């Protein structure tokens, strides 16, 4: 089994659904309310812990991938991605996310509408800019516990399957592109450490990504194993953290401020740090020191040093980039 360089290690496999389709659909109004009044009855989280910074650091490539979350009235209204795109969000009077706008350098790239059944999102429509041209449609399936077990794009031809433990911790996600296996993540848990990704009121899942159920369980991971598949379907393990070597740095209320990982394959280092607001000084300060203390090279979509960057950005040429990466995996 061939192993890819550890600089391809990725915590989130991100494919932002940009303009692609020429299909048209009536542009609906899902009952928006203003961002400033997005509290919603019983939904306000203005005094609870909220994740404001998520920082993935790769030591081999010496780069960060940092995401910021901005809140108003206790709900997320802006998601600033590591690659420069900004998602702005609005909610209905029940406090559910109903529309998001993706902006890149003052250009509106996509408008996304969200549709629900029994308070669970079941359908997204991504429009090109402010037009009625459909760029993507994504459908979601949940099990009886309310866990997202599948995401399926009918336009961009990917399916992501998710698995969970009996207590609700996510054990894997598996992405297929064009009916062929593309990438898989497997998770191990050794401690009951609270998951900071659950502390983003208004954001129920990673809607910008093709693995939208990324670490969706109650606990944070002790290790991660990433496998990619070449054009013949042969697997290649590109990263495999040793859960026994993971170092935990905890703040208030059993939330991590920093988690450090060591690969069992080659000893490479990576980390994830968190900054949380309304959650005490320990959660507000430790990760900021880490972010300021190491190189912060901003990767751009298409950068080959990271598969996350390789698959981000415009959908134009995405399948070609994925195919080229598959060929590279097989070498």
C-alpha cells in the first residue's frame, strides 16, 4: 500500500460548491428575518460558549488553515473560511438557517437555500450569485437518532456516507465521487472531551463541505486516519495519528484549547486549536498564542500542498484536479 506525503493530511475535505450548473429553478423566499434579530424564540446563545476560531496546523507544510465565526444576538452570521471565502447567514423566525451567501472579494459567488423536515435539513439548493441558475443540489438523509448518515449531490455527483457509535460519536466519513471511492476518514476516541464544533449556534453541520458531517458527534477525536483512493480504487493511507501520543490541552467546561497529534507512520506533527468566546479566559487565550507563534501561510484554492486546498475554490476544473490527484496517489 503506497503512502502519500503527510503534507496531504487533511482534517476536513472541503469542496465549496461554486458556480457550475446551467439548470434554472424558481428562486424561493424561505421566510428570512434580519441578521440583527436572528435570536429566535428559545434559540439565543448570547451567554453560552461559542467557537470563534478553528485552527488546523500542518507542521510539514508549515501552514495554518484558520476559520473564524462571527455572532450577533447569539447566532452565527458570518463564517470566514481559511481560503478567503465568507459565508453570510440569515435565519427564519424559528431560528433555523434558511439562506447563506458566499462572498469572495466583494463578489457574490453563491446563494444557498436550506429546506427542512422536522427541524432537520433535507435539501440545499446552490444558485450562481444572485441568479436563478442552479449550481448544485444536495440531499441529506438522517437515521432515527437524528444523525446525518448520507449527503448526496445530484449535480456534482458525490455521495458521502457517515457512521456513528452507539453513544453518538462519529467514527467515519467516506466520500465517493462519480461512483468511485475518493477519500475516507476514520476516528478514534479515548476521552470524553467536549466537541467545540457543536458550539456554533445556528450552524448545525458543515454545509460548505462535501463531508458535511465532519466530527459531528459529542466528543472530540483522539486520532484520525485519512485514506485516499487512486484511479483504480487502490487505497493509500496518507495520515494516521497515534491516539496514545495525542496531547490534550483543556480549558473551561472540558473544552479543548489545543489538541496535538503525532502520526504513527512517520512522526509528523499536526494540531487543532480552538478559541471560544463567553467561555472563560483559558478558552479565549491559549489558541491565539499558538496562531500568532507559528507561520501562517495562507493557502489558495488549487495549492497542491494540501488536498483541502486542491479541492476548494471554483468547481471549474475540479474533476480534472481530482483525477490528477488520483493519478498522483497511484505513483
